[in-house]
């Protein structure tokens, strides 16, 4: 998070319902939350992010801690909304439209910068799809959530050592995939 010294006053304002403070927390944290959720549930990220922000708003008055603790708090809520969505899907057993159906559709116009940023993000997220879900989740929380191993452990309910092992295996697997594709470091 980039709020730094302003975090305490922003949090106090948000807890009191100040629009400027809520907007500042949202602007600071939403992009990372959205990337995390979208990478885990493509096409559902926006909906899950909305549910996450509702959860944050409902629990904000109970939150106590620093900026890093708030980040953990937000990603914990996001992860819970993600798990809820997975449970709902398991109960419904609906089939999604195959991605090939969308191949002929044109994307909306984007600026060159947005297109390049999207390409690199898409390429990175595509690589994570090759990982087991627990490894991908750990990498996403470490990178997008900017959480350390202890914080990821708190969010996921795993031991910090387990988080480090999952991250190590994920990075080793990603390196192996890049070597197979001829990409050199």
C-alpha cells in the first residue's frame, strides 16, 4: 500500500464513513484485489471484488491495526468471497461458455499502454494457470497482495513454512516452463 503516514487518518476517516477516505483506500487496494480475484475466477473478478468491498465496509469498524494488517484483512475477505463462489459453483454445477466462443469477438479499443500492460499481465496469469491452485494462490497473494509468507499464512490458514514451500515449488515450476519454452533469464 502506498498510503504510508496517511494510513491512520485515512482509516479513521473511512471508519467514520468519510467518502474521501473510503475512496482513497479503494484506489490504493482495489487494483491488486481485482487482479487476484480475476486470476482465480476469470470473468467473476469484478463481482467478487464488489462483494469484497461490501465485506470490508461492513467489518471496517472492527478493524484495528497498521497498513500491512489492513492489506491482510482485505485479502482475507477477498479469499473468503472466492471460496464462497467456488462452493456456489460446486452446488450449481453449471457449465461456462467455452473460451473458443469468444475468439471471434473484437476487444474494445484500448490505448497502447493499456494493451501492453494487459498483455504482460495476461501472459503472467496464463503461466500461473499451469500451477496447482494452492501454489498459484500463494504466488498471487505474495505478488499482487504484497504480503509476506507469514501474512499469506494468516490469509490462507496454512503454516508459514507451508507457504514458503508452495512458493518455492511454484517458482521452480514456472522457471522450468520458461526454460522449456526457450525463454532465458
